[in-house]
């Protein structure tokens, strides 16, 4: 895992602009007669305008639940969710419908679910525009433009059954873009496609992001997708757990000839939520035997996270076994760690918050080195 990056790259990737998607302490509990499932357990997420982002996570981690809420199909049990500056939690039925028609575009995994089977591609793309009162001529022109951008203009007069799965998904992207949404959401859009079709659909999504300036969030299990986006957010147990940033990956263009998209250097980050909670990925905790409790220490420029004595590879006294949240050795990061050591109220949480705030975007490193 790489541990270096430029602040500029990171600032760009983490999106310092207006957030298109902002979730704070989002909770979704499904209640049935017999059981209660906490699908989202206080999820925090921020996606900047124009970002092209992948969402990954084990089955059942809450990805589709999150997309359902962002798309306006479902409501959170608690917490706040804003899309394009609009709070979704308190929308009326009417407002919700308008939101779904105007602000978000959605692409389901299964191609037939995205299109009306008795309409041609052109009619499918024109249809959503009727809800906004667009004239017949303008609907047709925009539909043709979008099919062209998605590389499926030749399918304009075909109905669902006359197209391949990949073609159907590219038409589905055109449908999702028909009303110029601020945000495009896709739940495993390449999940049912072969690798060639999947690559074409991914390229079409990129094209959509670049040409229409739409913020895109794709749920995927496909490493080929997550390896090519600038930012991959991992959900674990209903919370955002880690993020991987790829400064070299340009979400707006496919890999060029001879360019391996998987070769983009990646930096993994752990998300620190508003309460200072931090999830450490198993690849950090397991080798060190970290569980239940850890000791936190102020280090120069980073925070030390140590297994309990006797439970893992040792405490600060035994410098071989630590996971460290490194604030870097230069600039303000080192300063804040030094200040924290001088701060009589310098609690572990305060240290975490420094990592979350001043050094947001710094890499999490695994190190046996205390300095
Ligand atoms: N309508 C529902 N009623 C009850 N439980 C639900 C409902 N929908 C989802 N769940 C539960 O919520 C949790 C999160 O489900 P979700 O569909 O969001 O997961 P996911 O990350 O999309 O998984 P997958 O990768 O398999 O699609 C799971 O434990 C699931 O069983
Ligand atoms: Mg799902």
C-alpha cells in the first residue's frame, strides 16, 4: 500500500467543492414482525459535485439500501441526507416524485428493469421528458443526442428484446440522463454483463459524467470498475469504512492504448465519522491481533494505535506491532500532533478528530516504526 501523495491531488479527489451528496449519521432499520435489521448504522458520506465514485462492500453491507435512499425510493429511519442541496428526509410525496424525476437518474442491475419493453430506445429516452413538459421536437432531439453520446444511436428504433444486455444498459444510461439530473446512481450496472459489454457500459457512464457534468455513484462488485474510478468508498456493516483514492485515474476517460487502468497508484484511507469513530480494516487489525480495545498514543505527526498488552503484538513498549494513523512528517500535521501532546485535555478522540479535520485525506499507514 502506498503512503505518499500530494496535498493537491488529495484535495482535488476528496472534492473541496459543493457536495452533490451529503449523508450524516444515516440510519435505516428494516422492521418485520420477527426481526429488525440495521442496514445503515450512522453512515456519513460526502461526494463532491462532478465526482465519479464507486461504492463497494460485502453482500448485505447496505449499498442498495443507501442507493434506495439517495434515489428517493426509500426514506431513512434517522439522520440527514442531502442531494444537490436538498434535504430528502422531510420531502412530501409530491416533492419526492419531482425529486426522482428531475434530480436523480437511476440505473438498475437488470437491463430489462430499466426500459419499457414495448417502447423503442428513442421513445424510452423521450418519455421522462414529458413529465417536465418538454416539447415533442425537443424531446426527440435530446433523446437522439443522448443515444449518440452513449454509442447506441443505431438502436433508436429497436425495442428491448432486439438489443444485447450491454446495449440495453447504455440506452438505460441515456434514459437516466434524459431530464439532466444532478446525480446519476447505478446499482451494479455491469453485474449481468460479459466483460466487453461491461467495459462499454463503464465507458458510457464516464462519458455521461464528463459530458453532462453529472455526479456519478456506482455500486459495484466488479474490480474492473472500482479500479478505474478516482475514488472508491467501501461500506462495512452499514457505515462508510475506507476510501481508496487514485490520483492517476481520470474518471472522465477510459485507459488509453497500452495503459493499464489497474496500475493507477492507490491510497487507502479510513473514514473518521463526526463522532471521531474510525474503522480499522481487517488487513490492519488481524496481523496485529487488534480487537476489543486498543491503546492510543500521541506520536510526532501521527496517532499510534496499539494492541492491548498480551493480546497482540505488543504495546508502545514493543514498537514492532502498531497500526498508525500518520499525519505526515511535514507541515501542520506534525504541528497538531505536537500540540495534542501538550494539551492537557488531549484525549484519544481529540487526536482522532485532528486526523479527521486538519489532516483529512492523509494516508493511513501500517508501520512498525514509531517515528
Ligand atoms: N426490505 C427489506 N426488509 C428487511 N431487510 C432488508 C430489506 N432490504 C434489505 N434488507 C437487509 O438490509 C441489509 C442490507 O441490504 P442491502 O440490500 O442494502 O445490501 P447490499 O450491500 O446491497 O448487498 P448485495 O451486495 O448483496 O446487493 C441486509 O442485511 C439485508 O438483508
Ligand atoms: Mg445490493
